[in-house]
């Protein structure tokens, strides 16, 4: 449903992405791994159209999104869970979910659905979002993104700052979500192992370029990937 | 090492400054002679006075980047001092205005030390309040209207009322003098500090620049010069009222003229005043009797138009246009040289070895706690570093690594615990003092002084450590270390990611001084192998010369083979430390990074 | 008894400052913009009500209501054609100051424009001359000021309720809290900004309508209020609408009660002293500098 074609993005003289091409199909789980500063976040922001790109194109269902406003992208069914969660801290949990619905008519059953998915949130529905723990905020950010009933869910490092146990929980939730719906998922992760395990297909981004891509299972067993991205498995 | 150093091109070249100030002086003189005794002379006087006032404001707002909206406070002190001394004691305004200068300087020092801890909008907002208060006080103590005593035959020091060119000549002289002060200031080491401050206050402070002092000094100089103009203005206005000299409009004028002509340029404020003042005065002279508020309307509308249409200001716009024209004719336009990675002699450094256990402790972090709100970010962190050591701090994103750096270099105060650098307790010290004690740092995303050349970036830091000659030598040496010598004159804004990172390392080296401590925040992230190699080689040489390195990364891989020892941080706690091979095998580390299931 | 009288007067004055400051705080909270011209719109509102009342032969409440439409339109216009343009063409040396400078310019234009049209002599509503007073025991309570206070309270509460409990209110709060995250959930932040600016201007004009019922207007009336507004807003924490309301009320009380010990002419100096003390001790305000709407 999304095709990224030879995308180049620069901030001033600093080149963030160089000729990146990739695609995400309907009901597909794709992950992008790579070191800090590789341009992963920039890639997601380009899709959400909050950073301008210099050349190349991004097409959603065959139509270029060049020149579209950032808020229109969300209405195309692309939901972005940003790095660092960025919940609306002074608003209540429930208000955060309501705002995610992108409409003045909020389906309370849908909110209940989110609460069923993340029971932690239900218990704290009237608390201000900033008072939530990191893991709860991540659940809220995902819940908020789901409220718009997206076709594609983009997740920017959902594991950041979470304890290992919570990370597993979050990845479990994402996996369940993917399996139980027709949702596509685009996941960006530092934690290459989890990302490769969860996804069907992966791209490796380095210094703004796609250096390797392929089925996740294959990458997971690739010795080069193991030594570069799976950290300590390289100890030999 | 005393070989001839390449010349650096300063931000304000002397020749260009002399030409610009000369143009103002000659142009002004011609206008004064041409106007003679006609009423036009009064307009010229006003235009020149505001040109000077705007130039004075430009020093603190344009060059130092500290926008004040209350410069009328200082201007008015000058006006009142000169006039009251004349009225009460018969002291000529030429001498009396110096009292105003002293008062304005004192007021600026007090106001500055109160308000300059504030930044950006807050600072502007607060400064706008001072003239309002001065105005209230002046009215309360009965100074609603102080006439300048008029004696047509008074002498030179009273600006000879019969010869209006005398006052306009003083106005011209003051304006040129303010320009000269600005040039001298900007060409001194202080000028580099000011530019660094404007570009990035935190990075300047971390490079050893005492930003608070620099700001206050700039404000005091600017205020004193404004008072000179205020003193002269009284003799032109003939009556001093709070609504005029302390009025909002008076505070707006220097802002308007500077923005119109070009903030942060030498010529801009003068050009702005010389165009707008005659325009407004002529309009007022023609329609002022029916529309008394016309001049204010003109100024307000002009400010709106400039900000919306050409916010860079007239002088930069014209300069760029001429430059473009000139370049198109094939006259100039320097093409940046390609950075040669092999320009410094890359003598191989013998495999770095960890310092002996007997080496003195250079950094001692003792029981640091830090929380933001309810979240504990650092929990009882203890780390010791020996001189000549390369220590890696690793941990997953969000583990508290950058917070630890900010605590060490003084950006944050720990809730508990102490930091000792080279035997000195620096827990409560300012970042600039810590930098001067021998600590240089880089930032996660490189923070350079954009608008300054590469060599100036490094020089600003080096100057905080010693004499100009020594600093120049150190700056060139640091640039050579990171292979940027041939990019020295390029503006930092035009460098590539890798070059920025290298430049930032050079600046950190110049900040710390030989044998100092470098703190590097994810300095390898997103770099090419060539750039990484340059950085790592420079760091090995740094250590070989007795320096130490503390580096943050989020993966071990990047720094294995480079560091002597790792400290692993997770959720703000040190969960492991030791040589790389030991860390590989540490169960707690594996769990932190990969989760329980990976622990076989 | 005199003190109680002063408390009442302080609350009445404070209510006006509170409503005015809430508009400023809302604007700062959402747009990160300090609007120097905020109080000048109040001044325009005062003139507007005088003109409307005279031409239409109505009372000030009706003319204030009529004025709401052009006030809102003026807000839309100023944002669309000045503030947004400035945001696009950033001032190279101080981007965050460009919009502030623009509002400073706007303030000069409004003040001098008003003087050009209506002159510098104070004007007031004809009805404002008749001072009607309620007597409760030994207290005398000024009627127009009390009615004004009540209107201010109603408007303030309405605004807070709208921000809290409606979709549009949540949209504005989300845009204020995190611009980028708001875009990700499909919020048209440009529209949210535009709306906020216009509503904030509308508030100023409404305050003008209330104030003119008992207070004469000159082109400089706005300037007289700006120090009060800034102090109230900083007291409450920049961008904190509830804080600004509290700050306004406290300020009114302080101003009024200070008459017990300090001469009236130095009233502004008292406000300023408070302002300075705040900047020194708690630059982030009593209630903290979080955008809280």
C-alpha cells in the first residue's frame, strides 16, 4: 500500500536519507533496523510528511503524497506512534484516546476495545497521561494511534526506555494486533532481534541508505547481520 | 610548533569595517554641511541620533542575540541626567550626559544580573517592563516635564543652539564612535564569545565561555552607549518627558531601525534610521498638524512590513544580491575544497594500552542521584576514571547516559552525590568553570556555532584557556588532528555531518586542553567508516599525549577494541563494569540488552 | 470595613485582568506567541462599543455582542496575514522574536491608528457617568463593576469548559501540548492555531466591552494594562490558562490592598515589584510553566 521510491532527505547540509526505496504491502509486517543516526526516524517522519524531502517520492495506494499536509496523511489511514511516545501529557488517558479518533463523534465501544487490549489503561483512564509509567505511556500511544482505525501502524522504537519485561509485553501486543486484524505494521527498532523475530520482512538502514533487505527469518540467521546488529552474539 | 600559522579571516574584517564606518562619517558630514542652518539639519540630527541608538542596541541584541525591548530605560537615563544637571547646576549637557552613562551602566549591570538568567522570549518580555517602571517613578518624583534650559548664546558644550550643525556633528561623532566600539568589541576575543553565545548558549558555556558575564558585559556596553545618545537627544527635543524618553515607541525605534537595515550588521541599524527617520519626519511635517499620531503609525507599519516581507533586513538583502550578481559575472565564489582525509601526517599510534592502576584519578563520580519529577534517572552512580583511560559508558536508550554527562559537565545539578574532576569538587560549579578545569564535551547531535567558520569555532573554545597566540596555535593543532585544516575558513553551517562531528571533537579538545578529559556523546553514530577512523585515530593520539576519554554509546560493538573499560548503565544504575571481554560474558548486561530469554 | 471594601474592588479589577490574561496565556500556550497587541484589541473593543452604542442607540451589552463577530474576523485576519507570514519568513538572527516584533508593530499601528481616528482625549459611554451603587450595610458596591465581574466569570468558565469537554477544545489542547504528535493524530494544527488566535482576540474585545461600561478609554489604555497582564500571566506560569486566571485575581487584590500602605500613584511600582520578585524567585510562575489549558 506504500511505496517509497528513491527518497532523499537532507537537513541543511546534513544528508539524512539517500535514495531509499522500500515498500509495505497490505497486511504486512515490516521492520527497519539500524544504528542510531541511520535515518530511521527521518524515514517515518517523511511518510507522515512532517519533514520535507528533496527528491524521490512516496506513494500511498499509488498516489503521491508530495505536498499533502501532515494531518491529511493520518486521514489516509496511516497512524504514527512517534519515538518517545509523546502522549498529550496534561490530558487524561481517555482524552488522549478520544483525540485519536479524529472526530467529534467518539465511539465509546471502540475506547472500551482499547481498554480491553490494554487493561492497565482502563484502571487509569482519568489520570493525566504524564503521570503514567513509561510502559503505560507506550500502550497509550499505541492505543491513541489505533483509535483512528488505521490500515498502517508505524511504530518508532516502542522499546525505548522500557524494562526488558515490558519490552516483551509491548512486542507481544504488537504481534497480537497484527495477527488479529488486517493491519499493516512498520516497525523501527534498535533491538534488532525482537524486530526481526516479530516481522515478516526487514530492511537494514545505515547512514541513510538501505544496505540489506529480505525476509526477517533469513536476516536473523545472516552472520553479517548477527555480528553487526545482534550485538553480543558476535562474541564467537 | 612556532611555525607561521595560516591567517584566519575574522567575522568582521578590518578593511571592510573601516570602509563602512568611513562611509557613514563622510556621508554624514556631507549631509550636515549641505543642510547648513536649514530646518533639515534637525531631521539629520534625529536620524543620526537614532542611528547611534540602534547601533548601540544592535550590540546586545544583534551581535549577542539577547533581544531587549526596553532600551528606552537606558536612553532615558541619559536624557534625564544631562537635562537635570543643566537645569539644576548649570552643567553643560556635553559633560552632564556622562552621569547618565554611568547610571545606565549601573542599571544595566543590575538589570542584567537579574534578568539574563532568563532566555529568549522571557528575557525580552521582562526587559520591556523596565522603562515602564522608570516612567512611573519619574512621574511620581515630579519629573513629568523637564525643559532643557534654552540660552541661544550658550557655547559649544551646550551644543551652540544658534548653530544646529554642532549638535548634528556630535550625533554623527557618537554614531561613528559606537560603530568603532562595536568593531573593536567584535574583533576582540570577546567578539568570538559573543558570536558563540548567540549561536548556541549551552554549547558556548560547555566550551568554557562564561556566557552570563559575556551577556552582562554586552548589555552594559550597549546601555552606556545608548545613554550617550539619550543625553544628546535631550538637546534636540528641548524637553524631556517620561512618555517620550521612557516610552514604548522609544524602545521600539532601535529595534525597528536595526531590523529594517539588518540586525547583526554594522551598517544595518544606521541605514534603517537614515531611511526611516527622514521619511517619518517629513510625513509628520506635512500632515502632522492634522494627524498627530502619524509618526507612530509609520513606525509600526514599517516594522510589520519589514518583518513580513524581508526579515533579513535591507543591508543583507542588497549585499547578497550584489554578491550574486558579481558571482554570476564569474568574478568570485569560492568552491569548497574537498576534504582530504590524508592531510595530516597519520603516524601510526601504537596499540593503546590502559593506564596502570597507579595512574592518578582524573574523574571521581560519587553516589550521584538525579530524578526528574517522579522518575529516577540516575541512582547511586559511582564511577572512577584514571588519567589516560578510555572509558565507555553503554546502556540501552533511556538508561540515563546523557543525563550523567549533563550532571558531570554542570548542565544539571545532581540531587545527591559529588563529582570531582582533577581533584576539584565541581558538583556546584558552572559548566564554563568545569570546562576551564579541563573538560571538553560533544553533544548527541553536533552543536556547533553556525555562522562562525570552523577555525573560529575551535578558537572560541581555545581562547578560554590562554593567550591569543597560544589559543591560535592550539586551535590549528586541533583542526589538524581531525583533518579539517583545509576547511578552516568554511562556515560551520556548510559542513557535512562527518565534518561537523570532527569539528565538534576539535572544539572539545581545544576546550579541555592537552591532558584534559573529553566526554563524547554517541560520537560515532551515523558516521562513515572514514570519518570514524579519523575520530578514533585522533582520540588515540589524544590519549597517547596524556588525555582521557569518556564516551557514551548504546551498543558495545561500536567501541569494542577502542575502550579500556566499560561501565554499563541500565535504568540509571551501574549494573556492570570491567574490561570489554568481561562485559561480554556478564549475565546482567545480556539481560538488560536482550531480555531474559537470551541468557543461556 | 475599608479593607473588605478594598477586597471587593480588588476582585472586580482582578476579574478583568484575569480574563484579559487568560487570552494571552491561551495564545502563548498554544502558539508560543507573546502578543504585545493583546491589550490594544481591548482598547479597540472599548471604542467599538462606544461607537456602536451611539449609532445604534443600544446598551453596551448588546453592542459588545454585536462586536464579537468583527472581533473574531479581525483575529482571523491578523493571524492569517501577519502572524503566519512572519512564522514563514523567519528572522535570521532571532526566529523566536520575529512574531513578537510583529505584534509590537501591530500594537503601534493600533494605538496610533486609534488616536488618528478618535483623538487622544479620553472617551466614555454616556451611561458610565451615572454611578449606581448597591449599599449592603456599610459596604457600597459599584454596580457596573460587579456586573462586569460577573460577565467575566461567565466567559472564563465557558472557555474553560469548552477547552475541557469538547472535541474542538481537545484539539486545541493537543496542538498546544505537542504540535508534531497532534499532526500524527490528524489534527489540522494550522486551523487550531488560527482558531486560538481569533478566540484570544475575541476575549480581549469582550473585556473591552465590559471595561468601557465604567472606565474611560484613550488610545493608550492598552499600554496601561500590559504590565498587569504580563505579571498575571508570568505569575500563573506562561501558557497556563488557569494559572493566568488565578494570577489576575491575585494581582487585582494586591493592587487594591496595597493602597492601605503605599500611595496610589506608585500602584504600578507595586505591580512591578511583584513582577521582579517573581522573576527572581519563581521565573516559571507559581503554578509552573506547563501548557495547561
